[in-house]
């Protein structure tokens, strides 16, 4: 996400840094380009105009223009104003004074409400909460079927009632069911329509009056751009939103909806969907997102992902193996699987300062795509335990057998073995405390 905007903003700042001393004219010209980049990223016109005005007011002061590195000061101001535009600080979910907390998901049909309900329940379970998923959409059988399936997949309680079309009856029974299963949170997957209409809004208002939800969250498709902002305004005016969840953020290269929504409506973004997997829902941090847009990375999110994915016991075992130079292909396979757990490689690279730029500047024959990781994993899985522990025994015939078993070529197997040998050398040097050579990229 934001790839195009990041590229354009970084180009502007690179030109500024090449000038050394800046004049007001330099800043004005740069900010005109910034505004153009924001508009091309589908940011609301009024939001882009006000953003540039605020940056300009701060950037043409003597403290900036006469500083030792004025370009860096401008970037700092842009970062701070982007953070403000995105909502300032993180907006967490609010819990009810006494459980269960009721979270009502609203939105148009096709935005991913049902899947998001399950993702949110999984996210809350990681924090020690137990959720009851409620199919409050009696009009679309596919929605309740999907919710039941997702609940079973996650081993999570679900309440659906296909015998009634009364949302009032469903909500009343869901409240009783929540007590029976000791749920701390009720997540309502409400009905959607293809467009905003009176019937939909009237029903949502009735549900809200009946259950008094602590959170009313709009689930909006980030790829619809300014349409998502307009829909947020309509729902906010009728139902009183407390927040938003933007889905398909991984598919929107422009990001205008995320940049405009809070500024236009005052509704904070609380979560973003970053993929199809059920664990691909992340809390939204405006400051971290601003840093990523400006190519500064997001090391806090990277570290959190690593901590959530890495098995501490296995990490300690690996440390011992490294110290005793016993790192083999079995360990190599485990490391690949740990990387895969952290999410798509492209998203991880965006979190590392300069990572997205490094990906763009890679030679044509080098890529960091998921298929490379899967290919490396398939190669190692096609080896016998003996070959994984002693790769030096892999001769030509074994190499051909491994290639056939993994669906790769003997050249691919050879390349991986060469990279593994480099990694072994690195591990030996790490264990002996010597200076580390340049580290090869695992499996690529």
C-alpha cells in the first residue's frame, strides 16, 4: 500500500536534500509536488490542501530554513502532519464497564464484514478475550453459513438462527448465549446492502438501541478510495460510528481512503486488513503508517511480528547450535517457516527502513517473492533426514531426485545448497565471534 505515494514523496525530499540551504520558493515548489502526489493517491482535495497549508506554515519558519539540515526538518514536519492526518495516536477498542462488550460491525455488502468479524475475534483472543460471533444478517443465508464455518475453523462459539428473520429475536437470544458460553465480547455481523438505504439504516438503529454496543465499527473496502470516505460519512450521521476497519489495505497502492477518512469524518481507523488469512488484521498506528509512507520503515511492527511468530524455545536451541557450529538444513527449514509465519515478504520489507527502496533496486534476476520461499521449503522437504543433517552427501543423482520431488530444477537445488553453505560459514563466524560477512538472503 502507498507505494506510488511513497515513491513520489521520497523523490521530492531527495531533491530538497540535494539543495543544502532552502529558500521559501524551494519549499513552495516541493509542497506543490507533495499536494499533487496526495491527490494522485486519491486523497480528498480539501484534506490535501489543508495538509500542505499546515506543512508550509511550519516549514518556512527561520528555525527550519536556517537549520543545519533544513530538508530533514521538512521531512520531520511532513511526518508529524501525516501522523495527525491519520488520526494522531492509536485508537484502541473500548471495553464495556461490565462484560460482555458488544461490537457491532456495519457496512455495505461485499466489504468483508463476515471475514473481518472472525479476524477481530481471533485478534481479541490473543489478548485473552473470548468472543461470541453473532450472525445478525438473517437475509443472506450465505453470510450465516460462512460465519458458522469460520467459527468452526477457529474453534470459536457462533450464534445463528436460520428459523427467524427477526433481528430483534436474534440479538435477544445472542445476549443469553453469550452468558452461557462466558463470552467477554459479542461481535455482531450485521446485514449489508449494495448501497446505503433507509431500510438498512433503520434496522441498524434498532439493533443499536436494543444492545447499546460499546463499539460501532464500519468495515470499508480501502480499494474503493473516496467512496469509502463518503460511505463512512453516511453511516456516521445515521448510526454514530466509533471507528473503522479498512479491509484490503494490501491491495490498495494509493491509500487515499486511509489518509482521508479520519480527517473528513472524525472517525478513527482502529484496524486494517492486510491479507486474506484470518490472522491478517492489524491494529492501526498512525505514527507507524506515516513512517512507512515516508520510507522510514516500521521496526516496532516488525519486532512485534517477529516476537509473535518466533518460538522462544526453538530460538534458544538455535542459538546453542550456532555457538557449536551445528546449524544444518533442518534448522534452515525451520527458519524459512518462521519467516513465512511473519507474513508476506513484501510487507516485511516495507517495515524495514529502506526496505521498499531495496526491493525496487534489486537486480532483475533477484526477487523476494513468496514463490522463492515456497520453492526453498519444498526442496528441503524433499530431502531425507540424513541429507538434511549431512548435505555434503548430496551428489548428482540425489540432486535430481530432490528436484523431481520438489517440482524444482537441479540448478535450483544447487543454488540453495550453495547459499546454505554460505549461511553455515556465517553461523560458524557468529559462533566464534569473528566479523560477519555479508549475509545471503535465505532461500532466495
